[in-house]
């Protein structure tokens, strides 16, 4: 019986390299201990930018702080230069870079209803409550909402549903007025009927004869989809920009501006729904879509609507 020879060392090395996957580049500001001495890698190269088609959500939440050792540098100017470069890379994206991604968010099915709305000055802020801060100069201090797969800004369907529902809950007389004055179909409802309509649209509950709050089958409930960006009318195709808010916690101290990311004016979103008749056919899907559009035009959506953000033209 002959003895098998051990595989060549290079063959094993190739297999190890394959299973390890691509080697991760050494990150800047990473300390390497060598005996009693400590060596430092060079500062990040701010001229090196990710590709033009990079996932913007990944750039904002993952790459933004990756490989940075905050214990090394205390100078504000140092961090200002680092984060300014990253901010410019994000706001410098052009919508045409993502021509393969945008169609993926447009749900063009015959049973769906949709309309387009275009942002007005000063733009749209969404997802500001999401964490995104390390208290260093130059960084975006507030969060932003991106589609996970494409990395493009979207308005979540839950936000669309929440704004519309708040109109029903807070101002039933306003809903009654709109239903009586919308172009095309007109209908007059009592306050009780508006309450029932709210339950059907947002809770999936209906009245069956004398039985209240009967669940509507899932396949017959109204659906609120995410609203993606479909086009921009801005010069060079830009759709994102930086902005600032200046809170005044102390009337005797200068305010500290907080930089955040926003969607520019003149950017068009596609609001998408799958709607069914309500109140035993009294409210048609076409009347619902007209009602929803009017509410969004009147109330806006997103953060800081009280100072003009999140307003649209239709």
C-alpha cells in the first residue's frame, strides 16, 4: 500500500484564501501593538471615495463611521474634514446612477392605485428620529430613512398610513368636508360613518349587519406601500442635500447648528396603494385615492412639517 503524498502547500493556501473570501483592507486609525511600542496607521485618505453607485443607506449608516478610531484625534477640524468629505459623497449622488434600482420600487400592477407628488422648498426630512451621532464636528447629527435593498430614500408606507389616519382621528369634520367637495365623486357622510370608514381603511374592521368590528379578510384590506423617488427636476440630477437646524436650549447662549440630510425640493415621489370599496361600496377606490392625495397635499408628511418641510405639489 503506497503512502499518499500531502497536498502541496500552495494548494492549501489557495483553498484557505477562497474560504476566507476577499481580504478586508486595513482600516485607518487602527492601533497595532508591537511589544511595548504602539504604531499608528496613517490618517484616512479623504480623497478616496466609494463608487458612484454605492448604496446610500450603507454609506450613511455603515461606511460613515467604519474604521475610525475616535480615541486618537480630539481636534474638531480633523473630524470636520473627515465627515465633510463623507457628506459631500452622499449629497453628490445623482439619481441617474440608480436607474437599475428605481424601477424595483415602482409597483406597477393593474390592481394598484398611485399618484405622484413633488417636494416643495425646503424639501423633505424623514427618519430624523433614527440614531446617527457620535458628537463630533461635521457629522450628520440626525438619522434618515432609506430603503434597505436599494439604499434610496423612501417614505415608509407606515408613515403614509399614519398621516392619513391622523386626519381621520383628529379632524373628522375635515374628512367630511373633503368628501363633499372633491372633484368628481361627491358623498356626504355622518360623523359615525366617517368613524366606520376609518376602521375599515386602517384597522381592517367592518360592520356586517348589526355586528360591528368584523375582521375584513387580509386579501380585501387596503394596503399602503412605500413611496419611492422616481425623478428629480434639479440641475445635474441631484436629489439629496445637507441642511441645518438651530435649537436654542438656552436664551443666553449661542445655538449650536445641527446638520442633517434632507431630500431636495423638486423631487417626485410615487405614492402607491392597493384599495378596495368601503362602507358596502359607498366609497370607491377612486374616491379614496383622491381623498388621500388631498390630505397629503394639505398636511404634508415627514418631520418638521410645522416649519415647511414635507410639503408637496401635485
